[in-house]
């Protein structure tokens, strides 16, 4: 019996392992295929549907042989934009920014369309800029001059503003405007908020009542002032007639210095609360019902739901209404001009009334322009507060 000589193991033969699983030697060695063909030429198992046998990790399933990347390096002949495998350097296989249009540049067609659109908008935009900012710039220039009705003017710099700060009538009219604002704004906002809550809870004829409450807002302020002046009359007024039936004496609402501003504020609140009511009603309708239902399930009462659920969610709209009504109050003029003519004893002499007398009664246009710029700054401050508060809530 011949002795079997030991032979050297082939690199393609399996090496016995402790677990009984053949381990193949060599870094690139592959097991022979079932049909005996050389490694890498046989058919792929059915589990690797559509993938090439030699597809390296990182190549996409379904990629034909010779494409993709192996160890982060693209194969020869791979098309541009092939997906790089693991370990690929940054930017490997990425499409250039902008695609086929070359770095995201705007095409000539779009540039031409933008220019045509700007040409159509330019006339109206020019008119808006002229009529919006032209009067403001003109008033700013006039406030630095002593301009008279004859057309003669003299540049005096800040002389009108210095005179304004030393004018007792200016501070008196500013105080009247501030008191009127403090009366008008809470009165209007509370009336608008209460009406909006009632309309939000009402299901029957909601549209009819909404139009009815909004009707005074679209009424002429002069007509509303004439109506309320008749209501406040001492002898034939509606309120004093009702007080006479009750045995109370007549009250001079527009002749008493302590009652004139509250009376005008009440008339103005009746005239202008409809606008704020619609805004607050829209805010109430935007609050999800699930929040109030959850508070009801937790045992919250109607007031607790309104205080701790509705008001916090309504805060941005409420701040907007407060600022808008404050700006409206600082510009009050028509109601005071029709109902009291600034009296009694200038108890209803507002800042805009002072501006009107300076410009159109005494023809001191430079001084009136300075008053207008001061009023503009006050309105601007309230607008900035509005923007800050609403922006903070949105953030």
C-alpha cells in the first residue's frame, strides 16, 4: 500500500474550521459555483434579484455589471452621477449644483418675463410711492420752515418743534387726546369682545346679527355724531327724556367738562366697535374646539374656560385690536368737531383739532406740519408695539 504524500493546499480549497463551516483563503478568493464554472461567471442566486454577482457593497440593486463603485472608487466606465459606495470622498458621484442650467442661473426667458412684469407694475408702483411718501416728505420739509398762505417761506430749522414744546395748548390738547384714548379703547374693545363672544355662541341668525352690529361702522361719522348729539340734548334728548320719566333731572352730557369726553367716547365706541368685533369673531372661530372640550371634561367652568383657554389663544388678535383702536383714538377729530366744536372750554380739544386750527384757521402751515409729524411719530410707536407683540406671539 503506497503512502499518500501530503500535498499543498490550493488557495481555492476550503480550510476546515472549528464550527465545520468551510473558510476560503485569500482576500479575493470566492467559492466555486455549483456548476463548476470559475468564480464570478456563474448565475446569481435568486435572492439577489437583478443584482450582478460581482456588485460591490454600495452599488444599487439592479445596476448592471461594470457600474457603481467599489470601496468608494468608481469603476471604469461608470456613468456620471453613479452612486458612490461606503467610504466615498465627499462629493463623489454628486450632480453639479444647478443641474443642466449651469449653477442655478435664471434662464433668459424667466429674466425677460420678470422684466415684463416689472414694466407692467412700475406705473402703479411709482404712483404709490409718490402719493404715499411724497406728502410725508413734504410735511417734513414744511415743518422746518415758516410757510405762509401767500407762498412765502423761511427756513427756521427746528424752530417749530421748539415752539411746540413750549406751547401750553399743545400739551393741553395732547392730554385731552390721551384721556379720550384711555376711555375709548377699553370701551370699544370690551364691547367688541362681548359681542363677538355672543355671536360665536349664537347659531340662530348669526349672519343677520353680524351685519346689524357692523352697520354703524359703515355709517358716516358726521351722521352718527349728529344722531348722538340729538340723543344727548338736554331738553329734547332721548336719554334725558328717559331720565325725566324716572324722575331724575336733566343731564348736560356735552356741556359738562367732566362728562363731555366719556359721552363722545361712548358715541365713537358705538360707531367703531363693529370692525374690531369682526376681527375678534374671526379669532374665536379659529380656536380649535378640542381645546375647549378638553377643558370642559377636566371640569372647568365657562368663566375658567374663557379666562384660561380662550383669552390666551386670542391674545395676538386682541393685541392687534388694542393697537388699532388706540391709533384710531389718537386721530379723533370729526366727532368732536360736530358734537362740541372743541368745547366746553377746550375740554374736547384734541391734538388733531389743534392741527386743524393751526393749518386751516390760522394758516400756519409750518407749525401744523410739525404737529402732523409729532402725531405721525405717535402712530409709528404704536405700530412698532403692535409688530413686536404680534411677532413675539407668532414666534
